[in-house]
C-alpha cells in the first residue's frame, strides 16, 4: 500500500517564495531609469531634427 504522506508531498512541489525573491529594487530602479533616459534621448533627437530617419 502506498504511503499517503509521500503522495501528498509529491503533489506539492511549489518553490519557496523566500528562495526566489525576484529582481532587487536597485535593479528595477536602474532598468526604469535607463529606459526613461533612452526615451527622453530619442524624443529629443526626433524633436531636434535628427536620428529617426526621413519621416
């Protein structure tokens, strides 16, 4: 006969949330800041007449 506790343990294989907390706050801030700076640079280049081709 199968052990019921091992069957329950086998069905519950969710990772521990504390083991993988996700991206650190400083990394998110860096990515958002770099994206915003790139967007501002592209808008300025387009507004000043260069960079975006002939449209």
